[in-house]
C-alpha cells in the first residue's frame, strides 16, 4: 500500500496520540477510519450531484426561492395528491 504524509496541527496530533494509546490502536488506523466515515457521510451527496443537470436545477430552485417564487407546501401537497 502506498503511503502519504499529512500535516496536522501539533495540538490535534497530541490528542490523536492520546486516543490511540487509550484505544491501543495505531494512529494510522484511526485516521483511515475517520476518512472512511467522512467519505460515507458524503457519498449520497456525491451520488446526487453526479446526476446530470441536478446541480443546475438546485441552484435555479434556490434562486427562485430567494425571490419568493415557488409553491407553498399546501399547494405542493395538493399537486402530489392529484
């Protein structure tokens, strides 16, 4: 496996070192676990943003919302029920 070097503030490194000692884990294993959790949390967003045109539609909808355009929840519910 290839390795990479990362820079983290000394304060965070010391905290990580203490946690790794308490949990009897390697610092590397903790960092890999944190990266995996971070990727998993963002996986759905990345999948949604990979849908062609979705990002542009979200931006347009956001702009319309700011301008006061759009439907009320009541109107949207009626539309969905019909």
